[in-house]
C-alpha cells in the first residue's frame, strides 16, 4: 500500500503489522502513487521520482526514471499485463513499456524520443472492420490511462479527409 508522503507499507506476517519503507530504505521518493506485484514476485513502486522495482528474493532495489526513458517523472499508474509486461504512465501523460532486464522504458514498436512521447497531445486511430472496434476499446483505455484525447476513424473515410495533424499528434493504423 502506498501513501502520499510516508513511503510504502507492506504487511509483515511475522510482525503482525505493516512495515513502513521510505527513502531511508532506498525508495526514490516518499510520495508513492502506485504499488503492484508481478507474477515473479517483484514489487513495482510508482513514485514522484519514477519507478522503483523491489526484488524480494535477491533483496535488491532498481530505479527507472526519465533518464531511462520514462515519459514523466511521476509514475502514477502501473499496469502488469497477462504476459508479465509492465506499462507505466505519468501525471503529465505518456506511456512506456518497462524493460526490467535493461533497466529502460520504451514505447514498444514506435521509435520516438522521450521528448516526442511527452509532447503527444492527441491520438488518432485509423482502422476498418473489427480492427475499428479494437480501436474503440483502445480509445477508452488510452483516454482513461493517458488522459490524452483519442479519436477513432474509419480508414476508408480517413484517406479522403484532410485531417489536421501536427507534430503533437500520434496516428496509429490498425490492420
């Protein structure tokens, strides 16, 4: 469990009460926004200073921040997918896939710089048929997760329009 200013609390069955972990124990910042446990038992801690990953088996703590590719220093949401793939987003927007082995964060499949990812202000998803329906699901997920406006357009109509797209718009085509 995270707290606004007092680090993180983990229930310790031996002590019969929660143990408090703060910057004194190696956590990057006492403002903890999100705490998740992955399938391997690692604990992912989203703080005001990035993400800390605690490995209880090896008793090690790794830190991932903006220098490692996070789009925003404040990691307020962490999602662990079914394949144990970890995604993080920040307060100011942006999303990154965490690569634990290389201690980096990246937007998978898209070769953009961290600065370009931070500057995305709008997303357009272009698709047809069932891919269009997938785009609608992605729209609701992205808007809730990233807090960036997303529009979904039929590819058959999009090709004849003259859409307003600037350097801060990300266009995703689903086939």
